[in-house]
């Protein structure tokens, strides 16, 4: 019997396999359970995909704007706002029903929306469901949508002192509760699935002169004493840079206010292509930026051996491309004295009384000296005060620069406008990009005027 | 506050408390059950004295004892003329003894006459290698005294308290489901949980009337049944009554097998019937069976369906167990290997990969226990043959599973769907679970969420901690079998109990570790947890073998309270 009994240890091997195997799993569970529950096919999170019947019964909570207006209820296959305009302006951020829009925002916060932790799992007391608040203001969004009219493009405003994105509207858009049958074929709704603020890049035109000017201010000690002449065009070897007018002799501030191509061509000769490229890099103009799980499109700036191409690249043409969000962040840095904040759109997430996420901006590295920033502010302020007209922005001290980006083909140029409010009470930076539109000033200023007025109203209330 | 709101608030508060309270209650219950099973003092029973020249007396502590020079013999006689394994001393149910020669060099002489095997009484002397001795069975007075000295394993009160605690757990589970279930499901839930409560109390009172006090093994089984019922309540409440009925049949089988095992001679006869039944059921399934999910392992008789391969497991354990005298004298395992090969072959033909694996695992355990190191070669050859048969026959079926193994997340909507859904659900439950009826998996159409991946359903609603408790319950049964081995009466019981424990372990290993993708997924049932009548009945049948090896004083109904001379104790 002793010998038989001694062989019973063989059963211990099996016990060991069960115990060891399950311990292995428990370790894996501790490390990966949140990954599993948040996985692409998990029913517990809204992945901005087509929902199955079973998933529709689950409650992923509500997404609201900064004033707690409901944008969407994430149950029963998404119930959007009652207001068609709110539906149209928010869809590029919160996504549609069928996953055609790439809206990674909610997916990036699925863990917080689920309030998941390994101990209590996805449990939440009773039927308390998550409330996800964005920084966007539906009120301003609606104004922006109306101001854009039939234009295609994007408008965005963010608070450069806090990083909150107040407004970001893309057109053309569509109503998720009333999707046109010809959405994908009708030219008037081209690219309606794109969030252009994030996913697009534009030929910037003259708003890029802010970059060239900033580079010159950082690089050239004698910039103020330099004189630029404009005879309507500027000959560079066999090529010619054309200007919108004949500006004569100008100092740098006048040249910037006139948006004089000849002057900036001369400046590009002084700076050279590599110096320009260095500052484009330093200012983060072409870099993709990432916030709230969203990564923007990259811009483009090419160095070139040909002087005329370098000149055009300094003017915002040639191969230049900017992403609206990245450029807005750059302008925000100027407004904030040379060191800016990344924007953010996720304000806070709460499940019952439990706040699982609080948004805040990330402080970027300093990109220019406070003095350069200060002088850029003055120059841009002068553009509005002396040229575009302060009457467009009642009650706001706006600093800005327009641009007209030639895109070739049969299309009219991109009309661009970017700037900020130099007022501690309304620290707003903005960008307006309108495609196939015409001159920046005539198209964009009225849009910015309405949107900023609405922002002011929201901030005052 | 309206009545409906008040009810909703009560439900929410109740579930919140239950999530924390239940693991604590179960932990207390498990500690109370596991401690006596794993840490009982192994006190040998003394059946006789072997009287040697010079008034030397050696206690005989098993029904089967090897006498020899080998240091691991049960009775070591270090005399050079005695073979390493010389003879086997065997006691029978009626208190009679035999001595049999284990192919020793000098043989045995009983009363001076050379014998292969002989019945002996205390008047007879026998001689091994020139040493003459006789056996003196202990007197009834000594026996009574010894029984008093041996520690009583558990008190009536202790078992009673455990069952009260278990009943409380069952009540709290059932209430949780009643609060959240649809009105039409009330009866099923009440009958399901109520049936288990009634069964455990009847069994306990039956034990008390036959003066058996140990109820830990049964308590663990009933705990697992309760959790299984929770999975049914979450997935398919309508099947609760069917499962309770199966549990009743299972307990019936448990008592029948246990009663059969009380008498070793009776058990040895039943073995032959079991051998025929075991293979017969598989052949019948192969011929008349119905294929479900690739495996042809179901028999339908009208609306009644069952898996005969489950019951074959009980037969297999009976066939595999063997008395020591036979093991020592007939070393070859040929018949058993052939029998096992037939069973596994049948299962391979039926495409039932999981069950084949369980039989094969149990075969290895039995073969090792019977042969020791001697049989290693035979074992390896047999293993090779089985593996070959399996590979050839079920290759496409089996390879699929291996393909998927550790890659389930690469195809979560296709081949990995069942397991990734399970893991997502378990993750959702966290350590504490979401509460009864609150899980997602139960309401889905994920296949076999109440059987093959039942731990995922339970993990989501009751938490990972409870799943760990369920695994520990199975491991406890196995470790208990190992501990009982050294104080076993007969190798028949020891091998039977270890084989039964191995089958329970193998099922838990393949089910649990398969579900969580630590091992390839084979789709077998988890003992007591999985919804399925055949599995439930079989598992209770296997539990009888564990009870039959429990020689603690007054512990097991499947073990006679020792009385000399065949006197019945009741």
C-alpha cells in the first residue's frame, strides 16, 4: 500500500497544472483586463461602430457640451440632439452611427466612460451612467455653421490661456438623423465625413507670413531698419514674384500689413531656405499634434535650391501645407507670449458622483522669445486696427492675419484668417479656412466676426 | 417615493452589498471545508498485529500490505532471505485474512506447507524466508478503544453549521436573481436553488442517521452546484428544474456507487459489469449517436438526451482500480491498456476530442499508480499509440483549436469570438462581479456560455475571486485524495479515488484553462458547474470514489465503520 500511496503524487501534478495555469491567467487578468473590456469588439464601450442588437441595450451614457446641452445619448443605437444644427456641428467630434466618420475622441476615453477598474469591473451603482462633457459650445457652433453658409472649410476657436476648444465646425456636414441618400456622390457634400480641423491640410497663403516674420524677428537684429521695395512684382533671375499691389518702399511692419509678396521674397533671400525650415520646425508648424486621443494631419514645408521657390514658400505657397489645428496652436503661442498650450476638447467625465476624468491643457515648450511674441502681437494688432477694421469685432481687441492660398486648377483660392483676441477677459485664438472662396479678408473676416461675437457672448454669460 | 422606486433602490443596495458579502461568506465556508480535508491528522487504522519471533509485533494498518525487505514495503522485514517484495497480506470485508506469494524467491509456507495463496487465522503460522510468524487480528475491545482514540473528523454541529452557511449563500444568490428576473422565471429560479437546498439537507440528515459526520466534500460539491445554478439562472432559467433533477439522479448514483464500494468483494464483481457497460455505452453512442458541434456524443431517446461518454468515466475508474495483491503478482497492464485504447479509440471516432483527452489523462494516472516506474515504458508506448490515433482521426478538428490557441484576439469576431467574449465578460466583472443577473454574457447568444465557458458567465456576475474559489474547491478534492492515499484500506480505493480526482481535475483544467486561453479550447464541462445532466450525474458518481477512500473515523458513508468478524454496524 505504501508504494501505491507514494504514487498518488501524480495527481498533484494535475492539481499543479490547474493551480499554476489559473495563476498564470490571474496575472494576465490583472495586466490585461482593462484592455479586454475596452477592446474593439467589446460590447461595453462605444467604438463608434455599427452596433449589434445586443449592444444597443447597453448604456454608454450621455455626451454633453460645455453648457450641459445633450449632444448624443449613447444607447439604443445613439440618440442625437433634438436640434439639427447641433447634430450637424458635433458629428465630426462624436461620430455617426455607422462608423464612417473617424471620431476617435469618445473611443479614446472609453476607459473613463466605462469607469473601469479591475476590482469592481464595469459595475456602477444602479443605473448611473457616464456623463461626458466636451469643451465645445453648441451655441457658438451653431453660429459658426450659419456663418459658413454654403462655404466648405473649417472654423475653430480655442482659449489660449486654458486650452479649451470652444468651437470647431467643419463644412460640408450632414445630419446623422437625416442622412442624404446622395451624401457620398453629391459634389456639394464632398468629404463630409472629414473633420477638417484635424484631418485636413491647406495651402496657407499669406497667413504663413506670420511664420516668416517670426523667423526674421528671431534671426535678424536689423530687421526694423530694413527697407523693402515693391513695384508690383519682384524679379528673381528668370522668374517673377507677383504682388497684389504696388506698395513702394515699406518697413517690415508696413510690408506685413500690406501682405507684400515682394517684401517677403526679399526677406526670404536674406533668411535662406534652411533658416526658414529651421523655424518652421521650431514653431511646430508642420508637426502633427496629439490631444485627447486625436492626432492631426501633418503639414508640409519643403526646402528648395531655387530662390523663387524659396520665396514662394516664405509667402505660403510653393509646397506649403498647414493643418488648421497645428497652426491655431502656433497662433495661440504668440498670443500667450511665445509659449502656448495644446487645445483639448474633453472637459470631464463623471459616472454618478465619481469624476473619472478632468481635462486640462498641456503646456508646450517655448517656441519664440517673449519679445518676438510681443512684436508679432503688435504687428497683427496693427493689421486689424489699421486695415481690416476694428468695427468687425466690437468690444474685442483682435490681432490677425489674412491669407489667400492659391490652389491651382479651376478652383478659387483658399481664404484664410487666423489671429487672437489680445484681451485677458477673452483669451481666444481662432482660425478660419474656407475652400474655393477668394480673398481671405472679404470671405473670412465676416465669419470670424460672427463667431468671435458669439464666443464673447458665451463667455460673458 | 413610489413602490417601484423603493423596490429599485432596494435591489440596487442589495446587489451592492451582495457583491462584497458573498465572497466573504464563501471564503468562510471554504476555509471551514478545506481545513479538515487538507490538514486532518493521518492516523492509521490498525487491523491486526503481525507476531514475529521474540515477541515482536508489527501493526498491520491496511487491508492490503506488502511484506518484504524493500524499505517502502508496508511491513519491512529486513532479513536477507526475504525477497524485496515477498508476500501480500490481505484482509477481507468479513474480517478473514489471506497471505499470497508475490513471486518471491523462497515462497511462503503456511503451517509448513508451501502455498501460493492461503487463508489464514490466528491459529495458522506462516513462514517467509525462514522467518515464521502469525497474524493476530485485533480484538473487539482493542478495536473499540482504537476507534475512540482516533480523532473524530468533524462534529455534527460543524457540518450542520456549514450547511446553514451554504444555505444562506444559496438564499442570497436566489434572492438576487428573484429581484432582477422576469416574473415568468420566478418558479424556475425558486425550484432550482430550492432543489439544491432540499437535497443537501436530506443528505446531511441521512448521514446523521447512519452516524457519519464528514460533509466537507459534499458541501464543496453543493457549493459548485449552486454556482452552476447561478449560471443557469443567468443564461437559461428554464433549465433549472432539469438540472436539479439531474443533480438528484447524480446523488442517487453517488450513494449507489458509494454503497457498492463499501464491500471490496462486491466492488470487484461490479467492475466486470462496469467494464462491459463502459465500452457498451460508447459503442452505442458511436452507432446511434447524434452529432452536435462536430462531436458525435449525444444519444436522443424521444425528447430525452444524454451523453453516455460521461457515465463511461465512472465505469472507467471502476475498471482501472485494482487490488494490491493483483498489482503485485500480475504486473502487466495489458488488459487495461487494451481496454483504455478501445475507449479512447471510440471517442476519437466520435470526434469527441475533449473527452478522449480526459480518458487518456486518467489512463496515465491509473497506469502509473498501478505500475510505478516499471510500467514507464509500456506507458510511453501506449501514450504514443493513443496520440497517433488521436492525431490521425481528429487532426482537422484538433488542429483548428491549436491554430487558435493564444491567438484568439487576432480574430475576435470569428474563431476567437467565443473566448474573447468570455474574457471581455470576465474583465467586465472584475474581482467582485456585477451581481446576479447583471452580466452581459448571459443575455448574448455566445455558444455554451452555461457549460464550456461557464466560468466566464460566472466570472462576470460573481467576480474573479469566486471563480478562484471554485477552482480551489476542485483542487481541494484532489489534494484530499492524495492525502487519503497513505491511510487507504485497499489500493482499489486509493487508485479509484485518485483516478476520480484526476478526471475532475482534467475537466477543470481543460474547461477553465481552455476558456481563458491558457490551454487550447476543447469544450468539456466543468465538474458540477456546467449545465448538462449527464455531466452532473457522472460527477456525483466520481465523487463516490473520493468518499470511499476517506478512512477518517466516522467520516464516510462509503467506508464501513471498522468492526471485526463481519458484524454490521447498522
